[in-house]
């Protein structure tokens, strides 16, 4: 792999692009840093679930939905041999509402939902206001920081 070329796409068992756990992205970024800054040693770590385990930055909505999914999973497991818990967004306005339901694994396995084009800016390097509007009900208030895209003026 050269520092100027992205690694070959790795695929999971279902043929979806492997986005985590492979280390390819970290290796690519480390090679970029080493090559451009001309330093000998760069350490790059690829996190999977680690970033999701820090309670200090969790979303109250996400935590509540996770508990609901867990409860439903237990209930469904008493009735069915297999299946999956799924969430469907019913509305954003006037309030964020969802429904949780059971679905067959075949309706979710091997399915990848790419980020809609209207959520990615024209330069392809940031998100749009449409994405912020979509995500805010899930995240709750965003931290007031320039580092996260200077969205300090967003009212949630």
C-alpha cells in the first residue's frame, strides 16, 4: 500500500465494506503522516466499540433506546426462535418519535444503508444542515466546541 492510495476495500462475510476492526484506515493514515511529516514512528489505533463505552459522552436518547431494544430483545426471545429488534423513526417534528419492532434477520442481514447524499456537503468533507437536523434528536444538545464543526449556534 502506498501512502497516496487508499487500501483495498475489505468486505465482511455479507459483502459489506468493512468499516472497522480491520486496521486498514489507521494504517493508511499512519502512512500519510509518516510520509508527509517525514517522521519514523507513528502509532495508529483503530477503535471499535471503545468510543461507545464512555458514559461521559453518551446521548440520553441513545441510552434510552438501547435499554428499550434490550428489553424487547428479551421479550421476543421468549416467543421466537430468531429475529432482530429494529427501530423505525416515525417523526422528527413536532417531536421525535420511534417504534421498536421485531423483524426477521433476513430483512436486516447483508443490508448496508449508505449515508444519503443530501447529508454530505458539496466538497464531500463535512455534513450538511439536513444531517444536523436529522441527528439532533438522537444526540441531544451538541457540545459547544469549534472542534466539532463550530455548530455552537445550533438550538436543540
